C-alpha cells in the first residue's frame, strides 16, 4: 500500500509540474533577436507562401519600441505587400508568441494631424468613412494616396533601426492611443506617417500622426 501511495504521489507531482510549466509558458527572453526573426520568418513562409500564393517571397525585419527593445517585426512580401507582427512576452500551447496585425497584406493612407479638418474618403475596400482632425495626402489629381507597401519601405528605409513609438493622442483622431512608425534622426525621430520630424519621449501625449495598426488577441491572427 505504501508503495502504491508513493507512486501516486510521484505521479501527482509530475502532473503538477507539467501543468505549472504549461501555465507559465515559454518566455520570449529565451530567444535572441536573430532567433525571433528566424522563427517569424519560418512561420510566415509556412502561412503565406505556397503553390497558390500571390507572393513569391518575403523578408522579416526587426522593429523596436521606444525603449530599444525588440517588440515587433515587419514582414515584407514580394512582389508587394506587408503585415506587422507583435512579439508577446510569453507563448502558451493555446497561444502563439507572435500576433499578426492582419491576416492578409495591408494598406495605409498618409495624413497629417490638423485640428478642425473634416474628411470623407473611400478606402481600399470601397467603403466611405469620415475622419476628424486628419488631413489626408492627395496626388496631383486630388485622389487620396493609398500605399500597399509598409511605412518603412515607402520611406526607403533600409539599414536604419526601425521603431514603433507608442503615444497618447492629445488630439481626437481615429483612436486614443497608437503607434508611430519611425526612424531616429539625431535627437529626433522621423514620423513615417506624415514625414514630419518629431520630438519624442516615452509615455508622452502628442498630436503626432499615428499608424492605423492594431494587434488582436485572436487565434486567427496567431503566426
């Protein structure tokens, strides 16, 4: 009887340890930056590249937050297209460490924050929507400019460190807080949404142009 009891205790201990391991998850700190980029690339190739894919290839680039910590990534498709990736602190059996900003290639519209501006435009899906305090960039024919390449590729960024800077919006636009895709230039940053040089400090409230980027906690967006 004692032997059986000891065996049961051992089994329960093992199960508890396994459960604890599953609940604690796998930490992102276990991987180097290079390993994260490779893991993202492997998953992206499996998800987006196939016999019937419209893409012929892809590259993955690191994106850092305002504290110079790797928290995001950019997937650039060939011949055209992009999506962004958020890197979570933990990975669990039921949830990936990597979340997509969209399940297919995105597009975006450059604009500048202008208090009092009212705009109604047709987006890439053909839907009419309005915006407040946003002045959209237009071409010589007066048509709203829509890009199907990432903010970084449109700006011609190659070897510079890529950033997503978080900010609280001081002016009512499309959301209360958001991310500024940027690169550092001296003591300032270049905001890649409107091309303006900005002064930025972590945690600040600002009237800077932000990107329409969101990461959804949904299994369908797991990479």
